[in-house]
C-alpha cells in the first residue's frame, strides 16, 4: 500500500449508497460540510435506477432540484464525491466518469435523455 494510506491515484474520495429520500436533510447538512461536494449521484425508485447525474458544483443542490421536479419521483439516492487536483481537473474527471457509466449501462436509465461524451478522448480505430 502507498505511504499516504492508499490515497494516491484514487478517484472517489467519499461515497454513500441507498440513502432514503426522507434522510435528505440530514445528508444535505453532511454534504455541506465537505469541501468540494461535487461528483456523481444516482436516483432510484425502489430498486430501479432512474437517473445518473453529475454535479460539478454541488451534489446537494442537484439532488434538491430533482426532489422539486414532480416528473421525477424517487425513493433513494447515492452520492460519490470525486477527487481532483484542482477544480478544472475534478470537473473533467466528473464528466468523463458520467460518460463512462452512460456508455456501458444498458439500458440507459429512463431519465437520462442523452449520453455524455468524453472530454477530448479519441475513439480507437483499427489501423490498416
């Protein structure tokens, strides 16, 4: 293990899954106290994944906005706070992680209308 306790190279610095929506205010306050409360989140209706989203500024604000959308009822959510050397690096990492998830998940969750594209990545092509 690395000298720094395994922190070198990590992508997710804190996470919690399957949080009941009734506990949002408790988690809202917990996330507010964490520096850089940005990353990915997932919304569930029961066991069904309905949405994967990114928050480059505030996960708590993004989840709160979904809670106030009558078209998007959900019962649970998960949060994944992402690391980054600086704001720009963290935001790029968040976008690429969301793109990765949406490219490999089949079917794509019903509330995700479009698949995020990777930042600056090139498609692999067979060389002739």
